[in-house]
C-alpha cells in the first residue's frame, strides 16, 4: 500500500512524499486503518519497523482545537526527542504544536510551551513532575500512546505510568507498542485497553541488505587497533560503536580522537545537553562515529548510519538485534561488525543461538598496531597509562 492511498489530510501525504516515503511498512499498513477507526492497538514491532509514523499520522489527522489531545510516553529522553521531532515535522503544516517533556533540562521552557501545545511527548518521570506542579492539563487527551512499553517495564517506570494513566480521561484511545509482549504488558493491556487489536509484524531490517560479520580476535589488545583499521579503511558514511559500559565508551572515544577520528560519546552518565550534542553532531555529520552504550540502541533513527560495530558483544540476541537495527533501515544497505575476543565467547554463543541471525566469520585484516590509552585518577591527579602492543589489558 502506498502513502498516497491513505484517506488522511493531503498535507500529511505531501510530507511523506518530501521524505521519499512511498510504500507503507507492515506495521504502518496494519495499524493506520485501525487507529483511524478508533480502535485500541497493541503493536508488536521490532526496531526499525516504522511504528512512529504508524501512530503519528492518524493522530495528527484527528487533532482539533488548541488543548492537549495526545500524550505519548517514551522510556528514554533520546526517543522522546526523536518522536517529538517527527510529530513537529508532520504537524507544522497543520498548525499543530508538539512539546517534548523530559528531565535533565530546565523545566520553565516546558511549562511555557505546554500552554500552547496539542501534543505532548514525554518520559514518565518528568510528566509526573508536571502533573504534581499542575503545569500540564490532560483532561482533553484523546490519544494515549506507550512507545517501547517493554523498555519502560525494564527501567522500572510502571508505577509512574499507572499514576499518569489515572490523570488521563478513561474515554480515550490507547495505543501500545513494544518489541516484545511480556506477561506484565498483557496485564497492562487487560487493565487499560478496550478490545485492542493485536498486531504483530516481523523485523523491518532487511537481512538481504544487512551484512553481519564477526572477527575472532586472538589477542584482546588488538581489538582497538582492528576497530581503527576498519573505521578508516572500510567504513563510509556514519558509524555507531557499541560499548558495554559508560567508562569504556568514554575511553574508546578518547582513543579514537587520538587517532584523528571524529568521534563523540553518548551514555546515561552524561548530562542531557551533552547527550543531545553528541546525537546532533552525528545527525549533522559533524562527527563520523558515535560511541554508545545501549541507551542508543532503542528506537533511535539516525539517517546514513552505514556501519554498526559491537566493540563489546551484547549479552543476548535481543540486545544484538536492537543494536544492528540502527543501520540497513528503510531499504538502505548496512553492515554490522562484531569484534570478538575470548572473553566474549559466552555472550556471542547466546547471540548466535537465534536461528534467524546470519553472522559470518571474516578473516582478520592486516592492521597497524596502535597504543590504547587509559586514564586513572590517583590522589586528585590524572595519570595516563599506555598499554603497549603486546600486553593484554583488563577492563
């Protein structure tokens, strides 16, 4: 089905054409008519499925008046901003204003913007903060959306979500999207939705366009050198390098910069402004490499990401799929490269246990051995320690 065939406001169709969207994805084709018909939805869709447009377009098509009529809850700040950007772009020609609400930033501009917005996208904690301050009016909400619902459970937001639901009118349309449908989500559905339509789709990441390989690296201390070689010699476009910890992400970023690679880090230990700076730097192509923890694996849609590097191997196939879903999106080609050392074998076996994944071994390329620098703070002083080429290091 094509976007031009949808029975929605022509201005929304024009923006899909401007963005070169032609064919609806599976989740969009199944959800859009149901939402337009007023039905509650439970959409199980993998990363990269296009679900944001699946609920954005029908909601925007039905917004009338100046009050807040749609509330979208997201588990992370980054996803909140991304979803808000989509609503803002598509809502602008219709005169519909969207406000993003999340913590870590000044609350006063949010209070001001809430007075004139029809759509609010927010994280549960900051939405509750506004409810308690009485700076948000949810009495006219017609659409309540839960995005990445399973992630909200994982992050312990369910009590906040329940409190928020209490302040939203019962006579509403409730839309729930999740990569997995757990028992806890089933209970939430039963409690807060009315005869929902259950919609399941396959992953939108096209495996025919996504090359998945791994390098079995014998020596741990060669991992960084091989990463630099691949980034410089093999990668075109933008790359995301995934690390398991905040500290490792910072150290890898610093070392990449030392090798004259434009890199920026993003993880939960950074201030919100710094996280946004890193994301925007990649989106605007002011940096070539984003070094991230899994905070960036869920939901983010960054154009022109051609390579995903698992510098640290994820613990499960589910985490692996979320990571690699940052590339090969919407029909584009991409590569996912895993750098495997002896300590990673247990995790990698769990990843490979997913029979739907096709990850092939590649021969180690010829590469130049490089130093890897770590900084330690000792008695108030910063001490640099160089790991030489032939000694392994511990993290």
